[in-house]
C-alpha cells in the first residue's frame, strides 16, 4: 500500500515536471532535471541537458530551439560533465543557480554570486535572445547574473562582446576542446585593452591572428565588416566599457559567431530550406593573417605574383637574406644599410589597402587630422609611420608608430592607407619606379617635396589602361598533355619562375572511396558534361569530383583541354583544379570543394538572396571581372571561357567568386582576335548574337555573357524569365527602363534600400554596354575594370542591346531550341549545337 502511494506520488511528480517544461523560468519549486527543457518566450532558444556528439556525458546548455541541427550556444558545466542522467539545475537557498546530482552533494557548476537574505523573489529566466538571466529581487530590469557575461564558444546577437572596465570582466569566446567535449579549449577570441584596444585570437598565450583596432567601420583586420542589410553593429569605447554588439535587423534570421575547435572564427547564418548553417565570413583566412607572419618591418602580400608572400616595408630589407630565400621570414626586416632617417629630403611612402601594424607600440591622438599627423611623425625621429585612426566619414584621428612595426598585410579590397617614413633616396625610388602591376601594387608616393601628385595619378591611370607588359612573371608549362598520361605518374611539378603547379593523378579507387561510390547523397549537381559529386579524401580534404558522362559531348579532347588549361591557370577568382582521374572510359576532374555552390543558388533564391547585400554583390562582380581579366589577358594564354553564367561562378566560404567549368574554353594565339567554330557551345540566355548565330567568338562573347550576369546579379532574375511588360527578357526589360531613366526599379527587392544607387547605376550602365548588339561597341574587360574602379569617368552612351531570344532561329536543331527557350529547367544546362553552314 505504501509502495503504491509512493509510485503515484512520483507519477504526479513526473506529470508536474512535464507540465513545467512549457515554461521559460526556473523557480525555487521548479528546477530543471535531466530530460526537462525550458523554452524561451518566442521559442527561439531552449535550455536543458544534452550530450555532445559521440559522448555520453551530460551538460547543461542552451541551444536553438527551431534549428534542426543541434547547435549549442552556451554550456554551463563545461569542464565538469555529469556522467549519468541524475543531474538537476535548481535555485539554492542563497539565490544562486546550482547544478548538482540529485543524490550527491557535489556541485558541478554554480552562478556563484553573492547570496540574498530573502530568497522569495529569486528566479531565473531564459530570454528569447538566448540569454539565461538570474533575478534576485523584484526589479526585473536588473540581472544579478547572466549567461551573456560568460560566453562559451558562441557570440550571439545582443551579447556585449568586450570589456566592462569597472569590473574588469572580459566577455570573450573560448573554443570547445573538441566537437565532443565543450570543455574550455586552447583558443580564445577577445578584445584587449592592455596597450591599445585591439581584437586578438589566441592559441594558449600565443597570438595567432590580430583583428586589429577599431577604425570606425570595423576592425582593421576585418576589411569585409560593415553595417549592412542584415546587421546593426554598435561599437562603444568609453570610460566604462569597450564593447561590440551585433544586432540582427530581422529577428527571424539566426546568425552566430563561433570560435570553433580548429581555431577559426566564423559567422554563419541558418538557412532553413537547406537545413544547414551557411558560413559567410571566417578568419584567419590566409598565411598573411598569421600573426607577425613576415616578422618585424615585414609586409605580407598574398596577392603578390611570384614565390613568397613576404616582403619588407619600403626602406627595409631582409635581416637574413638566407632565411628569407628559404621562405622563413620570422627574422623580419631591418632598415636598409646606409639609410638614415631624420635627414634632409625624407618623406613618406603610402601603402594603400593595408592592415596597419600592431598598435601595441603606437600612440593615438583623436584630435589630429592627417596633415597634422604627418607633421607630428616627421618632427619626432623615432616615429616610423602614421595612419588615420578612424577611416569613417573622411578620416579622423592620428596613429603614430615608434619602434618595431609588426603584422602588416595588404588586402585586395578594403583596408586603409599607411604611411612609412623613408629617406630621400628611397623616396626618389618610389616616385620614379612605375608600379609593377597597376591594380595590385599598393604603393603610392607621398613625398615631402610634393612632386606633382597629379602627374603620378595620371601615370597610374595610364598604366591601368595600357596592356600589361609581357615581362610580368609568368608561368610556363612545358609538359603538354600529348606527352601522354602515362608519363604523369603520381604528381608532376612544374617549376618556372618559382611558381608551382601541383597536379595530382588520383586512383579510381581513391575517388570511389571519397565519394562513397558516387552515392546520390554526395551528388552536388549536374553540369554541362556530367555530374558533380562531393568527396572527402582520407586526409579529410573535401573535393568536388566532376565525373564526365561517357556518352557526353566532352570527349578526350575537351578533357585534355580542360586539364591542361586549368593546370596553368591560377588565380584567386578561378576554381582550383587539384588533379584528375582517368580510367578506361571514366574521366574525372578533381577540384577544390566550395561549400557555397553557385552564384545562381543565391541570387535567384528569395531567401539566400538576402545574404548577399549590395556591397557583397559588388565585390562579387569585381571578382568576376578580375577572373575574366586574367583569362583574357593576364595569363600567358588568351583564353575565352565561352560558358560564363551564374551557375559557373562558385562562391567560397567567404562568398568570394571563383569562375569554374573550363570544358568549353578556347585558347587563342596571342595574335588571334576572333575565330569561327562549327560547334556552337554555351548556354541560352548568355550567348552573344554573333556567336549563337554565326559561330563567331572572341573575348567580346565573354563580355556579353558577363553583361548578362551583371544584370542578373543586380535584379535577382534570370535573363530568360518572362515579364509582364512588353520586353522579352531581362536585357530588354532593363533597356526599356534605362531609356525611361527608371533603371533602379529593376534592383532585386531583397537588397532593400541598403545600397549605393550610384554604384548600382554604374553597374547597370556597364552591364548594358557589355550586351550591345555590335561586338565592337562592347568594352573589353580592361575597360570594364577601369569603369568600375573610376566612378568619375564619363561612360559612353549604350547602343541598342542584343535581344537574342527575339531574333534567334536556331536553324537545324529548332525543336530542342524552342523547347529550351521557355523552359527554365534547361536554362542552366549548357548546350551544344552544331552550326550548319
Ligand atoms: C565518434 O567516435 C567514433 C569512434 O571513436 C569515431 O570513429 C567517429 O569518427 C566519431 N565521430 C565524430 C563525429 O566525432
Ligand atoms: C551517478 O554518477 C555518480 C558519479 O558521477 C554516482 O555517484 C551516482 O551514484 C550515480 N547515480 C546513479 C543513479 O547511477
Ligand atoms: C566562486 O566559488 C569559488 C569556490 O567556491 C571561489 O573560489 C570563487 O572566488 C567564487 N567566485 C565568485 C565570482 O564568487
Ligand atoms: C542600431 O542599434 C542601436 C541600438 O539598439 C540603435 O540605437 C540604432 O538606432 C540602430 N541603428 C539602425 C540603423 O538600425
Ligand atoms: C525576415 O526574414 C524572414 C525569413 O528569412 C522573411 O520571411 C521576412 O519577410 C523577413 N522580415 C523582414 C521584415 O524583412
Ligand atoms: C572551423 O571553421 C572553419 C572556417 O569556417 C572551417 O573550415 C572548419 O571546418 C571548422 N572546423 C570545425 C572543426 O568545425
Ligand atoms: C593631441 O593633439 C592636440 C593638438 O596638437 C594636443 O593639444 C593634445 O595634447 C594631444 N593629445 C594627446 C593625448 O597627446
Ligand atoms: C618622440 O616620441 C616618443 C614616443 O611618443 C617620445 O617618448 C619622445 O619623447 C618623442 N621625442 C621628441 C623629441 O619629441
């Protein structure tokens, strides 16, 4: 009888606790037991006990309630797991949250704040921001403790990342030990105020990446960061605190910043349709992000052509040329022998687009302007360089460096100008040397005797327009594909002018294992000539395998074409080929894997389109321009892609564009300008009229496709989607609006209002110029690059663009063609039409 009563009692208890899970609060009478879940008011977050993947240990944590993949954002007992499911999180008599086992007195974790006399008003609540807060009185505005003050590896929107100067508390992120263990790992990511305020990523006590100081728009080491459509970023630096807060403008979007177990900081956003987190920014990225990678007075330039990313700052030379030669730059640089500062005629060399050196040894005066800053630096012989402190709103404040300048690097976009003190001789060198490569060289001169600045600027512009000299360091591949596949066992290395092409020949068995025998779940998509699979090599490297279908149009010829071509092309806006696999009828190309798929999956998608704000789209457009420019004229060969389209522009984890799919590319001799082909290949909607109708192709056919792509990126619509207006396709639609001065109405609605109208109009103008009917009217990619980077130039008035769909009769193969015209599903499939002459 007694037993039955106690069973009934426990049943009632269970019912009671089940009932309690609908709440978001912990009270004296409502603890959280293992198995219970608290859900926040708006149902965004949940709190309860969980086990990480591959572990049976129990932890108290907070995770996203609506995200299907378990994503823990905060853990209480990080280093003190409970080994069975008897844990209980409750409020104790001192008004603290305490985690213990129901049978044991041992405390696994507690909030540990000073207790209260009267604990009647004590409670804890999980807020919809993911913050667990503790109240010890009736005032609900005051938290006596909050989980946002003790972040784990995740910085959520609304969390004040940074330092409370009054209490000394630093809200930083610390990595998990491993994916199965949320214990405090070796990496930490934090704001530091010791010498100057900077953002740092540490491994143990060693700095591995410096986010740098706040420059108004963002951190000096995060040039991509800006206010944008998704986020509202607030930075505060006053006597009370230094803090950075991200807010999401749309509360139904989940975004988080995570310091992961491999020491990378990544910001990702949950994409519900794809059921995965999409990473759209991460750091550190390249070698130049490695803290002090090139040593004191070194300059890291990842975009430099040639062998080694390390350079010395102007006026400096390697301390140990031998080590430097062996690619060890840790010794850094020293002032060039025989040069001295504080002499007649000295001045400053400007480095553009850089991350300024570590400001630990720098001085900041916010009330000085750039000119005063220069004067201040010049007057003090120990001053080595200066820069503007806050680059927003035209620039304000002055930073001056004394002593060693470390961790300086260049960026392709963003960054700021940094001025380095050099003597008269060095200054003269920089003012007479023409820049090596117009849009890459970050050197500009600011002399003391201001020698006709205008002259220099016009010189730069001339260099820009002029075709680049052939004597730029270029790679040459002597080994042609015809030298037989057999001779290429293992991997072959080509070394010319120091650049390597390391192309690997993969075994069929390796690829079968990596792709799980080409399983359907690994299939990424269908390309023009076969299927693409995702794979993972034994060493963990992810790859994309393009398996050419046996009956496809891509025969041995296209295959060798693509392999030899891409092996020679290396550019950060082109997809990198890792190797190939060739076995009887099987032909496969192995590429680097890019997690974000094609540009088409973003711009033509209502939801994912929001991830690309205008700034990002503009960067993508300029990236494509650089990639094409490289193909058309910067690489040793003149290459015409012939199938440029949104789905052939892949995005890497940072959403940088990479042009892919060279199966149809044509190599031109340097003296050849156009050619006629009997096989018209390409994709409807992107083909220039002269090419589609006459088989005539030149670089201008790529320019045409590029123009279409630009208009698609701006409008978020495919060229051949139909319109209510009288226009046949996007080009016609844009042209009609352009003539009525209403071009901005075509802008993708997912961009909202957060864009620079002048920039968009410039891009539309350039886009229309690129799709003009007559190939000779269209600009070259060099012209396009110039137009996009010099907004003040007067652009030509466009002539009538080509409406290929209105006029085109595809001749012999008219059934296929007409079926394709209206059918969006085949739009992205490349086609091959034999042109009947
Ligand atoms: C889980 O553990 C097994 C065996 O220790 C291991 O093979 C597997 O890779 C682990 N999985 C994860 C996701 O860590
Ligand atoms: C749970 O584990 C603890 C040791 O961590 C042990 O003392 C306790 O007896 C266990 N409880 C149960 C119910 O197994
Ligand atoms: C928390 O408790 C531990 C041991 O009980 C003590 O050493 C520590 O100072 C306490 N921390 C705070 C912030 O009260
Ligand atoms: C950004 O957030 C701050 C703090 O909530 C607010 O004051 C400000 O108005 C917001 N700015 C924009 C542009 O939404
Ligand atoms: C917020 O995002 C959701 C889903 O991404 C979208 O449906 C909704 O329209 C957005 N709301 C606003 C105000 O932009
Ligand atoms: C950490 O983040 C980087 C950058 O996003 C990613 O490449 C890597 O796979 C992540 N590592 C883990 C263990 O999640
Ligand atoms: C900053 O410069 C101004 C103007 O030269 C000067 O009055 C002020 O003392 C300087 N502040 C500091 C902190 O050096
Ligand atoms: C130069 O600057 C350093 C660092 O600010 C300072 O210690 C030194 O006194 C200055 N020298 C002169 C001559 O102003």
